[in-house]
């Protein structure tokens, strides 16, 4: 009998298992595929590896061209990007495997069935009994919401990591985080890219200034962006869609990629039979990750609260701590969201739109990166730091950064919001010069007497 | 070392902590006495812990001026055991805190009390919490942090609300209010209803349903299970089946976009101790009748105990409002935005109906569907009402 049985070994499941083992629990982890889940195998890690190495490849070619070097044979063929990715993913997978082994966690490499609130059963009939069960089954690419000429006529994110191809051109359907990162990746390889997005802007779930910033950046790279367009069907070599004037349009392609969202894998579990409440198979949980059934918890993409790896990990830790009696409710008011285009995005807290609903008189302060010394030195002056604060106490409600290294910079915002550090106190912090982070200090100054290096 | 006035002071030699678990030791031998000259590195005394015996070496050279503890004393780590300085100096008086049973009770208690008081007087609150408290004249020392560690803004707000509720209660006793400003649920309903009527073009469709068969089913369920299944549950179950074919009638219309859903979540309007609330039952289309009935009961009880949560009322796609328990024959309800429709149920009365040119008495119920005419037109609703009426009158159709 185990203390906790975890179904799913992705960033949610394996982190939860390790935390539970730290607290002295006897843990079973069941994973039907590779450890590391979507994140490690066909998501975050391989994608960031492509983006990093693809960028190096592009810079390398540009440097060679600018300096008159000629490349003999295949000096750094694109295939090497694929191989480096494979090595990185393999190394990380081995690392996760070893972490679990060191902690004495029993890992079962098999498909696990949820039989009851205290039992899993494997394909070979093995029963795994536990006092509590943690569902961490994740999500998968959803079926496209329009007709296609068959699965083989389009790519999804899953296809990207099993093989490597440099198409002449590609149409990317879906301008969310994944679509935008894919666009950046193909740009590095020299492919002609176009994005078709249903909402009226790219990255529709993010702050509107972020959408504008990234859209301008991508258009500057020569990527065609069409918003407000509803795709009707994909044929063998053509996308048929309705543009934002409701005119029927067609776009030919060599390759097309669909990035229109993901669905919960919990539809493969007997949710209704066991009385586990859900919303279209995203399992309903409270702030302690309890489902509606005693002894069953659900974390990560499967509960749909926040489709990100770090949320899954944090929720996994919360769930396990609660099961073992040392927990507290999840404080997720500052979960960072990042986009790894070369001009990165890092956000946390509320968007301006969300903030205005609760705090109609809130204020915003934007500091442009072009007024930052380090940005100038590094040669990337696009972007900004935007802070949203309430007008009464200068409570920081949200921070949105578009800049090189924004994914790292945003953590000052995460700490400020979690620590309830007000904007005036953030402005008192001394930021090293010259760094990009100074822009954060300057943006905070905007709520009182204004930034030093920028005058509106 | 020199003190603030620059006067050279004696050095204290402390009992070192020789391991992670060492907390105290017993001095069992002094190797030097007061007045002896001591060189840096000399052994001063020997002590014993539960693990080992060891010696304290002097960090300083000078004269041993004072010994602070005696043979056999058990002292905690870091205690100043003796002082070394210049001959003739008066070292500061040091009180050695003895550990264990050596310490008289009154000393122990005084020490303990001092420690907690010092710690308690330090209030740990976030910068934001401090600001909010100051602005609202709230004393932070009275607040217990919810997370047990640090006072946050939420803790202060909760304390503020509690304080102002008390203030309000006492003030209403003293002087009656001339006009009542609606608060809480009433205010929300007022806002929602106004928004609905101002922005949604309502169209109303009425039909009469012969409830004979459903009454019979109710009776059978009662006989078989002892459960008195309400009409709301019966109608909800049938409604869900029909709605599966009319996605626009259980949808959200938001920002000029129609959001449709796969399953059917029905909000059940009910009058409770919390006022008018609309808890939601999810996926009614695959939920059994008795489960629906049970869920309605649970929600009602929760609401009457003022325990109904925001979560219970989320994700409703259409609302069902049943006033059949009152003398209301029919009524037209107001759509609950961002939903696109609401079904209003009146009471069942025995009426004369014509069937195949003969007059019969039948239990008739009137229902009125209010729908958002931006989203759906009359013919479509007509089709829906026909199917719904059919299915209510001929429940066997649910099996198909």
C-alpha cells in the first residue's frame, strides 16, 4: 500500500512524487510513455532548444556572410539542431529518471487505469493501492475546429520533435504562445512564415501592449500576420479562411501547422463513473487541488487552471503537502507566462483589462527599452517594461515585459507581487547598472515623479 | 575590544558548539584560575557533553579576570565562560543562563516570558499590508495572519470588514436609516438584470405542455425509490437532451462572439437564505434523473446554510426558473448574461383540453422561453419548443 500514487510522470507528476518522498511518503509513479511528459519530450524543452540553437545557426550564417566566409559542405546543417535537441532531451530524461530512483520512488512504466479513489490498475493487471491518488495526466493537442484533408496534411507541435524539416514556406494557424514561437523557429531556418489568428490580435490572452509589441516585432522580421480570420478548411496545399471583413480567402502553402489549443487527457479516465466533477474533462479542483471525490487530487494541464509546466509543478507540491498535512492553499496570483521569441515576453499578474475590472482607477507605467543603456549595448532596443498598480496603495497588480531576456527579468515582478511589495518600494530598490533590470526600477518610478531616463 | 567610548574591554571566552546537535555541556575542570596569565591557544577548562569530552582553548592572550561558572554547572552553547583582559580591568557582569534543572523556576519563567514578548512585539507584515492598515487606522498587532507567518493585505481587509460590520450594526441600533442602499446579492442582481434588459433584445415564446406522462413517471420513481423527484429535475433532464441539438440556446454571447459548448450546464434558479441564486449542474445531458434531483437538493441546502460558493454558480450555459410552487401560471424571465436563453416554468393546473374533437381534463403547464434575438430567430426557437414539448409529453423519446 502506497501513501500516494501519482498517475502521470510529467513536470506535475514527477515533481509531486519527489516532494512527497522528501516528506517521507511511500510513492508510486505510473507513466505510460516517457518521463518528463509533454514539457520534456514534445514541449517546453525541445522547443526552447530549437529556438536557442536555431538562433545561433542563423547568427552563424549571417556572420559568415557579412565577413565573407564561404561555407564548405554542410558547416552547420540544420539537422544538427535536431541532434542537439535530442541529446538535451535524452540527458534531461535520464536526469529525471535518476532523481526519482535516488528518492526511492517506485516508477511503473505502463498505462494506468483509475479504478477507484484508492486504486490504480496497470495493463498487466498489477493493482496499485494508495491512500491518496494524484491525477497528473496532462493534455494533448486538440482536434482542429475545422475540416482538414486528413491528419497527414498538417503538422502539430507533436510532429516538430520527431523529425526535422526546413520547408520553403509555412502557414501557422493559431497565434498564441506556441504559434508565435513556431513562427520564430521557422524564421531562424529561413522559411517564409505567415500566421493566421482567429482573435483580433496575436497572444490574445496577454496584455494588449504585449500583443502589439510582438506583432510589430514579427512583422519587422517579414512574417505575415492575419488576425480576425476564421479558418474554414485545410486542403492538400491550401488554407481556406474568412478574413476580418468576412471575405473568403485562400492561402497556398508547402507546409501548414495547427496550433489551436490543447485538451485534457482526463477524458480517458472514468470521471463521471467515479463522480469526479469536471468541465469538458478539465477536472474541477479547489485551491488545495482536491477534486470532488475524497482521496483524489488533480494537477497540471488536466485541471485546466493554468496550462504551464511550472504551474503543474507548483500545484503538484501544493497537492502533496496538503495530502501529507503540511500544506496551504495555492497562491497563484503571480504565475509567470513567458514567450521565447528572440524578443522575449515575460508577464505575471493581471493584464490591464483584467485589472480595470477590479480596480477601475488603476494606473499603468511603461518604460521603453530604447531608453535603457544595456539594451543599447546589446543591440536589442525594442520592447518595454509595463507595470500596473492600483492608485490607492500602489499595489503591483501586473507586470508585462517585452525585451531580450524578459523571461528572466519577469521574476522581479513575481517576487514583488508575491511579497506584496508596492511600486514605491520597488522604485527604492537599487538596480545594477548597466542591466536590463534597471528598466523595472524606472517603470516603478513612473507612479510617483516619473522615470529618470525617459520623459513622456 | 573597545566599547563605544573607546575603552578597551575584556574578551569573553565562550563555550563553542562542537557539532550540529550539541546544545549544552557540563564544565568539569578548570585548568586556569583567576589571576593566571593566559596565552592564545592555552587550554582553559574541560567540559563534557553527552557525546564527548573536550577543552575550551583561549582565543586571546591576557590575564584570566573572571570565571562565570563553576564546576558541575551545565551551560548552553555560546555561554561566556570567563573573561580575559588586562590585569586590573573590571570585566562586565555576565549573567550565565544555566540550562536544565539548575535554573530556578522563577528565572526560567521570566526568561521565557521575555523571549515571547520580544518576539511577539515584532509584527511581520507585508509592505502592502502595512500601508492598508495605516490608511484605515487598523492596529496590526491584533491581526492573526491566515498563513501563520506574515500578515498580508487580505488579512488586513478581513479585519477591516469585521470591524466595520460591528460598527455598522451598532450604528443602526442608534438611529434608523432613512433610505436603504442595496448591498450584497440584491445589488448584484439589480446590476445584472439592468444590464440584461438594456443590452439583450429579448424575444418570448410560450407553449403549453401536457404533464400527464411526467406525473406518472414521478409516481413510479417514488414507488420504486421512495424519492419524490421534483419537476425541475425532470424538466432539466429533458431540456438538456433537446439542447444538445441547439447549441446556440445553451451558449454564451460575449464581445460579439458566440461561444458554444459540447455538454449542457444548466443553472437552476432558486430562492434561498442567500436570496436568488443560480447554482449550476454540469453536463446534465449525461446525468441521471436522481443525480440531478440530489444535486438540486444539495445546492439548495448549501445556499440556505449560506455556504454556496462562487464555484457552484460558474459555467452555467442556460437558466431554468421554476415558479410552479406558486400561483404563477406563466411568466417571462430575464436572460442571465452572458447566456442566450432562459426557460420559465409556471404551475401545473387541471385544464380542459381538446383531443381528437373531445374535451378531456389534463394537467397543463405553461413554459416561456426568453431568447436573445441577436443570436437566434423565431423559427429555430419554434423548432426547439416543439421538440421540448414533444419530449416532455412523450418521455419515451428520451430513449432514442
